[in-house]
C-alpha cells in the first residue's frame, strides 16, 4: 500500500464531497462527488485566467465554499 492517494488534499476533498451531497443517502454521495469534481475542474481553468498566475487557488475557493456549505446547508444539497 502506498499512502500517497490518501494525502491531506484528497482527505479534504472526500470530506467536501460528503458535505455537499449529504451523508444520509447514497445518491447524495454521488451528487456531491459529481458537483465537487465539476467545480474543481472549472476552477482550475477559470482562476488562472482571472488571476493571471498558475497556483492552487482552487483549494482556497473550495475551502471557502466548504465553510459556506457547513453554515448554510449543513444537511447537504
């Protein structure tokens, strides 16, 4: 076993998927995973164009969205 797939970034991403989809239902988990991956892919393309540099700004944006989801939609979408 190699622990690299379970790094901190991936653990946070899995947590974010559970928060977005809700942890009560299996379809919610799939919806959360789909929304998070689509949002992450779009942010990877959009943020460098807006900010003009290459960096991991999507992690910052996803962190802010995670906090907002926990505050305003604690049961998920």
